[in-house]
C-alpha cells in the first residue's frame, strides 16, 4: 500500500470514528467534498497543509494522526 492510500485510509478511519460524512469533514476543513473523496481513495497527493486542516477538523493532533500502525514500515513507492 502506498503512502497516499495509507493517508486516505487514516482520514476515513478517523472520520468514521467521529461519525462525520465527507460533506461534514469538507465543510469543517474548508475543502471540497470531492477532494476529500479523492484523498480517501488514494488518488490525490495531499499537502501537509491540507492534512493539518483535516486533522484539525477531526479534532486530532498531527502527531496522533500519524501515530498508528498503518504508518509503520512505510516504504518508498512512486504511485
């Protein structure tokens, strides 16, 4: 699994825990719903600025966002 997919999965996981729709998250993070969907599907190369917006909207510190087993042993993948 590449890093884009791992980040997308983490966002979806946190959004599900908060019981937020993509639309709710988009509104709270000041991003477009279709952008959120494409990030969750691993199709977008998300910037750290947008990761910060999303994690803030989810009420999660960046350290907590990346503090998960899904980010362990990340290998370089050019997908």
